């Protein structure tokens, strides 16, 4: 029997932030576990997640039947207090002794790491009590407001095959200034919808309550009302053009 390549998908955060990153991580696990030995490190992505799960942060609740789960049900509320949030996050990103306050001991070996969070630097550096060893690495930049190179030092890619994935053209252009073109990929977020979605009675009733007839085409944009990342102004302009 041929040993499967070991892939570790990391999304280390101080609290369960939910959102699109969790969904992306879930999709990666579901697609890749068919051909690889896949472990997910972070909070549980969605309710029907059945992959190998490791929760390295104290206070994270690991609701899974997988024997690979590591977790603590103790509350680490300081990470969620708005007064301390900025200080705690910056201390966690910069100092190994502070990271160890939050991290549960553990050690994983991977052929490839797919990193989805700036906090992953802690476990990828090899300096903390939870660490991930890897032969190659793929970074996915989800947050457009964070300068990538400040969070991911070159030491993490030195001497290793690597890719940096941008989710938008702005980040892609910035990456091309810093890395060779063969190491940069542009993969916009999207939905894989194979079947036509039919409107149900509840949907039609809601559209009617808004004065929208069934014949009118509806364009839906979902996300928090924050334009620098979610770009609702672009959506409004696009609708006007259409």
C-alpha cells in the first residue's frame, strides 16, 4: 500500500471567528482527503465536518468524535475582550512565550502545509510548544488589510517549495513585486454551483413583499457591511451597469 502524502491545513486563531475562512478550510479538507492524509488545525469549520481535527488553542471547544482532537473547555475570555484584543493579538503574533500561554502542546509532521491565518506563524516557526513541521508550504491571504510580509517572515519559506495564493487582483499585484511569478497564484473565492437553484414558496413570498416580481433577475451580495474588504460599492456599480 502506497503511503498517502500528509497535508496539514492550518487556521490558527485566538477565538472562533467563523466566516469564509472556515468554509474554505472545510472545502479543502473535503476535496483533498479523497487522495491525501489530511489534518485540519483550528476551530471546527462547519457542523458537518468529519475530517481529522486538532484544536491547538486553549479555550477552544472541540466537538468531534475524532480521536485526533485536542481541546480544552476552559474559557480564555481575555482573547475576546475588545479592550485587550489588540494587545493580545499583537503579543501572540510576536512573542513565543506569550503564544505558549494560549497553545496546547502538540507536534504534527506534514509533507505540505496550507496556511490560512496570520497566527499560523506561531506554529510554523518551530519555537512554540505546538508546532508543525513541513516540507512545502502554501499561504492563502484572506485578509486584505494585513501586510503579508510582516506576518510571514522569509524564514518560513527558505529552502522550501512554496506558493502564495491571492484571492483578489490587488494582493496578486503586490505579491508579484515580492515573489517570483511561478510562486504566486490568483484564485478568487467562489461557489461551485452545479445545479440550477429554484425559488421556493418562502422565497417568492419574500420577493413579493419587496415588490419584486418573479420575472425580475435578483443579484444577491452577502457579507458584512465593510467596503474595503467586501466591496459592496463595486456590487452597487455593477448592478447599475447591468
